[in-house]
């Protein structure tokens, strides 16, 4: 980074980005842009599912507005039924006539009654409507090997068997042939409080009886570490044969404060803002360190990382059920999303899938609903901006950025990732986290003669700007045109507190 010292002040000579458009080798899996729908708060009920008799406009019980918003994003996958809920969920309670389905208590999330009206058939139908891959997490904590084995058979077997016949009696003739299957969730915590050694043995047992049926091949995902628990990764990689698992999960939440006092979603200082982004950027270190352990046992990177829970976690909104984890979503959350997705892109050689927590009305949601109203959050708009990265080729970049600081926190003001689409378009994502200063960025594109540039961007008046049911467009995507060529350099004026995606053809 080039700097000059003038009268005791540090002045940055230039912000530079070099994109090597002819050197990409790694594909950015579209599944990095995945999502998570748990039976928690109003994510499923009131968010995705309202039932066919609801006054809210729906398609056979699915909220029409939420369906259309998710369809617009081309979401690549959807994880269900949890989360902690997965390890108290018994799938046979959620099939058959709704009037005969038993009710249960959702002990993890608010102690509310779960009527099981949204079960396997409803989830799989929703995935078919969205043309997205389902990702099911099986019950290891309170379930059994037999229960999970039969669930796989019920979903995937195209033949004559008790479970296939039961599925047909419940109205589904053809199997769904699901690919992605998680063996338990957070087994170190809410999924059973197991040791790594115990879980590794349980995984081997459960995975053995999760069979491949009718030409399908399960992609089996071991329940991985919580944040910095590197020992958990070590034990699983050492004790589970590599040919028994396709991937291992990792969970990490961005919490500005402590777990006891996480902080407000909408009221925060500049230092709290930067602290949040610094913690989001910690994902890079996590992926490096867990990846290094995995490399020791799997240097060819056959076993992938699945970051199937990530996002911001704040104190719930005032006067809401604390067990529902409902929080607002501001421009700050857009930066958390941009930084995290840029990091996943960077580690695309190991990271195959990620799932934002969660899709509707919970934590860092894409969508918020209230009765028959719906709004799109700043996080939704970042996923919209970043769609060109899905299945594109990661491009090597070199960035020189000035810094931004507040209190004890100091970070690079710019955060980027680049990719190459199949049609030759170069996609450049740029986040300027400086809340006060536009940055002149010189972009050098090497290995391409492309010169036709278009752009879209996201910004807002304040860091805590957010969309409400009264004002739904405070934070929204706009066209971006503040760039120009100077010989072979694309000069971009990146607005303060903005996320931009440029497409160069």
C-alpha cells in the first residue's frame, strides 16, 4: 500500500485493484449463496407458510409474495428443518393428513406449539416451486439410526418398500431424490452436547445406514465445529474415513457485543459498526485455520466445508418474543453480507455451500413480514447484487486500500471479490465500508479486452437506515454509473457506505 507522510498525517496515494481475468481456476459454487429455514419464530409459519385457507395471498398455502421474492433471487438451496429444531423433530409427525398430525412443543424456540402442518411434503414441494436444491438436516440428538434411514428411504426410493409405499399413499408417487443430507446439527451443543469423539462414532453409524437409492447418491454432511473449535475439526477429520463424508459444517455468527448483551440491530455507534464488520471479517481466519487442519488429512480438498449457519445476531426487537429471534436489518447488515460472501468466494476451493441464517423473519433475514405485508431487507439486495458470482470462476485479485478506523478498530475501507462468468463477463464486487468518504479506485483488468461496463449499487442515508413496513424502499438497489476509462484503467468513484457490483463485458 503506497503512503506518503505529510506533516505527521498519513496520506494514501492511491487505492488500486488488479483483476487477473485470465488466471481463474476455481469455480465459485452457486451453493455458497444458499439459505436456511428453521421452525423458529415466524420463519416457516407466517413467513413461508400461511395455509391455503389464509386471507393472505398464497399459492396452495405458500405466501405468494415471499415465494416470488425468493424465486427472483434464484436461491440455489434451502436448508430445513433446523437448526436446533432438527434434533427434536420426528419426521413421521409431519406427513399424512394434517388433521391427524400430532402437535409438539418447540422447546428450543419460545415453547410454542408446533402443529406439524409444514412437513416433508410441504418443504419438498416448496423447493420444487423454487427450483432449488433441498438440504435436510436429520435428527441425531433425539432420533435414531432407524428413523433417519427410513426418512432417506421415504424421500429417495423408487420401488416397492414400506417407506416408498407410505410416500405414495401420502400423495407422492415419484421420489424426490434429495442429494444434500446433514447428519445432525450442532452436536456439540443443542444437538446432544456430545464430545467430538462420540459424535464421530455416531456419524459413522448414522451415515452407514443413510443409503443411496434408485441411482441417487447422498452428499453426506458431518456436523462440524462451532466457530474456533479447531479440535472438533481435527477429531472428525482423523476419526471419520474420508470416503464416508462429503463435507463438514461450520457455524459462526457475527455478534457485536457478548452473548448476554449482543447489541441493538438499529442503534449503534461508529465503533460498534466497525466492530461488527471486523467480526464478520473474522470468517476469513476461521476458514483458513479449519481449512489447514482439513488439508492435513485431505490435501486434495475432496471433503468440503459447508458454512450452513452464518449471519448477524443481535438482541431481539423490543416487545417481541425473545425465542423468535426477530431483528431489524440495516445497511450495516448489507456490509456483513458483502464481506462474508467475498470471503466465501475467496475460499471457493474448500467452501462448497453456505446458508444465511435465516430466510424470513429470523436473525439476518432476507425478508420480513407482518400480517399481509412484506419487505425486502438490505441483505436481500446484496444477494441480488451478487447473483453473477454463482457458478462463475474466481479471479485472482490484488487490492491496495486505505484504512478506516473508529476507536480501537481499524480496517481496510475496501473489500472485494471478482469472478468470470461463462459468457466472458468480469464481475467485480466492491464494498466501501467507510461511512463518510467516497473512494477513488483505480481498477486494472488484465487478460481481457472487455470495456463495456455496467453497474448496480446499494447505499442509504445512514448506517442504520433500514426498510420498514411504512417505508419499504429506504435501502434499495440503483444503477451505478460513476466510472470512466483512462487508457486501460477503469476509474471508479466508490460512494461512501456502499456495495457495488460492476459487470465488464
